C-alpha cells in the first residue's frame, strides 16, 4: 500500500513534508522493474489517501493519477487522531469547510471516476461511519480492535525499525535482525501483538487507536482465519 493523498505536488508537500510525487512514481517503477528482471509479475499495489479538508476536492484527479501509475485500487481513510499527538489536519468529523453531504458527494464522484477508469475506490469502515455519523471508537467490555495489520502489513522505517502497524504500535523487529518475511510476522514482539489483539488484552496504542473498529475477539479470530486461508498459510498465526 502506497500513501498518496493528492496529485497536487505543493499540497502534498504541506500535508506530508518531505514527500515528492516524482520519487513515489519512480519507486513504483523500480519495484515493478525489479520484479520483471527476476521473472516475477509486478506485485499487486494499492494506494491509500487519508482524507483531509484540503485534499477533498482533488480526489477525482487522484484517481486519474493512480490509474496512470498502474495501480488498481485506491483506498480512502479518515485521519487517525491519537490523543497526545498534535495532528496537522483533522478527521472528516471536524471539517468546517464542508458538510458531510459535500464530503459524500466528492467521494461518490471519485468512485464514479474509478468505475470509468477501472480503478477500485474503496472506503475504510471508519470513514464510512464518520460520514454516516455512526462512528464509535470507544471499547466496550470484552472488545478488542478488529485489526489484521500484524498478519499482513510490513512497514520499514528509514532507521531500520520494522512495524506491522501504521499507527502507533512500537516496532516489532529491526531490519538487521530478520532475514525473511516469516521472521517478521513470527517475531516474538509481533506474536505478542497478535495475542494481545486476539485476547482483547490490548497495548495502550491499540486501546487508543481510532483507525480500527472495536469488535469481539471472535470476530477478529474469524477474520484472521479467513485471511490465512486466502494467504494459503500452512503454519498457524
Ligand atoms: S494501533 Fe493496534 S489496532 Fe491500531 S492499527 Fe496498530 S496494531 Fe492495529
């Protein structure tokens, strides 16, 4: 998953300082070229747009950019607001410039553009709930976060820290300590993270996480098993 919030270079610099669209495009091409050079198909890539007020009106153009980059899916998410962290931009819940109807219309137009260009535009459950006004983030007794990231997401920071969470869970390994994807997903710290989620005995980062919906551990367990079947996993989670 590649984060691209807007096709507007100047706006992107403000939202994600240090990010350059031409670097993103070049790196996508490099990954594809490397795959072809070793006889593999291009990996399936998807793009993620975190919706903030300034990017709302650039969504249709973003779908076009995603198409031009050869990416088949654009996922739309709401801003994750973590307590104690000063965020530059706020969730759709607090937009002053736009009503929920205007937000829904911009998203519907992006989806229509996606249909026209054969780009799947999907919406995060949290974003959908924000738009519907039904979002709840607090955990009830016995609930966990329905989060599959520790089973499928790898994020490597420039300092070599490896995360299986894009929010606030601490690193689960370092690049110098692993030699395979298996080492990452089955590192002691990642196994601990999975166990916390499956049992509902959550790390503070997961308790506060606004990105993943609350749900019962059984629901997560079911989704994990389905994912493992999809992945063709032969070893337990
Ligand atoms: S903080 Fe926890 S619940 Fe949120 S995305 Fe990370 S691992 Fe998942």
